[in-house]
C-alpha cells in the first residue's frame, strides 16, 4: 500500500462513520418534540377527556374553556392539508 491510499482509506472510513452516525440518529431521534417543550408542573390540573366518533350534526351545547389539550405521545397523529387552517370559533 502506498502513502496516498492509506490516507484515502482513513478519510473514507471517517466519512462512512459520520454518515452512519447521522442516519442512526435521524431514525431514533424523538418524534414528539412538541411534548418536550411543554414544562410540566405539579400545580397544573389534568382533566380527563372523553372522545367520541366524529359525525356530522348540529352542536347543541356550548361552553368556554381555556388551556391546552395534548395527546399522549404514543397516540399523536399528524394530519396535513394543502392549505392553512385554524379553528377560530365553534358556534351552535
């Protein structure tokens, strides 16, 4: 082996290690970064929420609520739409 090929082999080995490490990190990084940004505190109350199947109809009850509802990390689902959307108000 000549002097040039030894350095080439070392450079290729280091580059392969760096690329493999980046790919492994990308596959195993935490997917729920939104939950890691929310600080947990003992003074906050946790409310049990009942979910029902979605159906079309008229909303007969209304109430005002303040706060955040976050799903469990293993139940988190992302839905993408091709336009910007936001629920501003629910009226009955």
